[in-house]
């Protein structure tokens, strides 16, 4: 592969399926490894916190909730930067790609700084609002002091990862995110289990990990001159309003989509909490497996964001569409394998998480229904990645609002409260939601209108 872009030179373009699958796989596998590894490390980190005590677990859990909000904003607006970087590189315009990278970094860092200040000084009120009780309130306050500062560094890592993916350098984003995860576990183990610093050790470990990831990310962007999005330090002090407007134009739809998703999921969780302790515990365990399932859809979507954006920039809309269609076959294969695992091994999976017979029974039920969610979930995430690469964030937003805030909430209430189907009803609502979203997104892809979006 020549040059600074993942887009192949014209004489190298071959549209046979084997070549395209290999190209998609080359970009997707680092994203999949990154997502799966992060989920695994999160589980290990929680095990370390569990050794401190139940209060510490509750403190970390309640603190994580408000942290999702700035992350949603960061990732959403970086969709705009990613689409611009991919489009400019497809046009062989590295200078503007670098400008888009620098402005995305500047914009996200500013939002990260504001979020850190707000969370640090508003920690007490926020934690109380979420519902922290006196037995772990002060532990949560201490932990949040560390993680609120870490948002500054996380904002850098998030934008760097998005820009590198837009440039087709997914393995580089994998490296510094995996590094941060490893540092979190190693430092956490030393400070919690060896030094005995308790919740402060967990907070410091998280802060050090995010600083490490951000430092590595900045090194890549500022010092690796061979990168097509290599920037200079002085570029970060120049405000380019035209680029920022273009980033915001594309990113606004993604921001609204993510906010709708978070509000919908939080409200839906409230319906499930009312079912009882065993049902809620089973739902959370199945949710852990769900995170592993969606990692494959996210990986394919991230690869398509770069490939579609660059091919549209090179005026190869035909090849951009071909990549999306071939990616759907890959998505279906992944879904088939995951469905087989969930349907054939639900009892074995449940036994890894719980010894409670009642909880295990509900976990098995959820996993079997999760198997039915899997194809639609992976398909819609894959296609959405391609649409975002073309700058089309409106229809992913529309499908999410209709699916999560409409279908899932309405059917969830109907199945749980009126039909009294319990946890099965909740997951049936998820199946309907995901299939509706997949259908809407697929029809949008088939319309071809995404190929004419301006970014």
C-alpha cells in the first residue's frame, strides 16, 4: 500500500471480493482487538476495586455514570473530524487533513477542559443527584477528583484515535489505547493490592493510565512526520473557523444520536430495575456479553468510516458502496459465529459470572435472546460507520431516536408492564428496536443519497 492514505492508487484498485475483504479486515482487526481488550481490562480493574469492598464498587459505579456524558460529546463531534480527514486524504489533500486533525484536537481538548472543571467542582452535587448514599459518598468524591482530571487526557486520546482511524491507521490507535489499559491494571494492582491505597489507588491508577495514553497519542501526531495527519505544536494555537464549522455540521447529528441513545438506555434500565434484583443482575451480566458482541460491529464500522470517506474524496462512490456491501457479508459471518456461541453455550457463559441459580436462569434467557439481537446489531453498526464516513450522520440519528426512544421504550413498557413478560419482554423490545434500526439504515444505504453528502 503506497502513500499516506489507505486508498489505493488507481492501478492497484481491484474489486474482487477477496481483495476487498482483506482490505476491510486489515483496518477492522485492530479496532476489534482494542474494543475487546478494553472490555476485558475493565472487568479486571473492577475485580481490583471489588477487593477494596462493596462501598468502593458502588463509589466507582456511581462516578462512572456522569463520565459518559462528556465522552458522548467527544466521540460525536470527532465523527465530523474523522469524516473530514478521510475525505481530504481521498482527495490527496494532506494539508487540509492536517488542519482538520489540529482543529479537532483543539476543539475536543477545550471541551475536555471545561468538562473536567465542571465535574471536579460539581462532584458533590452530581454524585448526590445520581443517588449516592452516605456509606460511600465520600469514597465517590475522592475517586471523582482523580477521574475528573483524567478527562483532559482522555479527550486527547479519543480525538487522536478518531483521526488515526480516519487516516486508516487503526493499529496506531490500538497501541496507545491498549497501553493505557495495561497501565491502569498494573498501577492499580500495585497501589491497591501492594501499597494498600484503596480507592485513592484506583483513582490514581486511572489518571496515570489516561495520561500515558494521551502522551503516546500526542507523540504520534506531533513527532511521526510520515503520518498524513502529522501536525505541529503551533497548529494547535490557530483557530480555523471554517474547518470547525464543517466538523460541527457533521458532528451535530452524531451528538444528538448519542444523547438520544444514552437517555433511552438510562430510561429503559429504570424499567428493568423494577423487575427485581435477580432479573437486574442477569440483565447486567448479559450486558457484559453484549459489549463483546458489539465490538465486532464497531470494528467493521470504524474501518468503513475511513474507506468510504477516502473513496468518496477520490470521487470513487462506486467503490465506497462496494466496500459497504462487502462489509455486510463479513458482518453476517461474525453474527453467525456469535449467535452459535450464545445459543450453544449459554449455561457455560452464565456459570462464569454467577453461582445463583435464579440469576443464572435469567442470564441464559437473556443470552438466547441476545443471539437474536446480534445480526441486526452488527449490521446496523457496520452500515452506520460507512454512512458517517460519507458525512451522513442524520439518518443514524433518526434511526436511533425512532428505535431507542420510540420502539424500545414503547414495546418495553407494553411487554413488561402490560403483558407481564418480565425480562424476556425487555429483551424482545431490544430485538424489535435493533431490527427496526437495521432496516432503516439499510434502506438509507440502498438509496445511495449518502454518497452526495457534503462535509
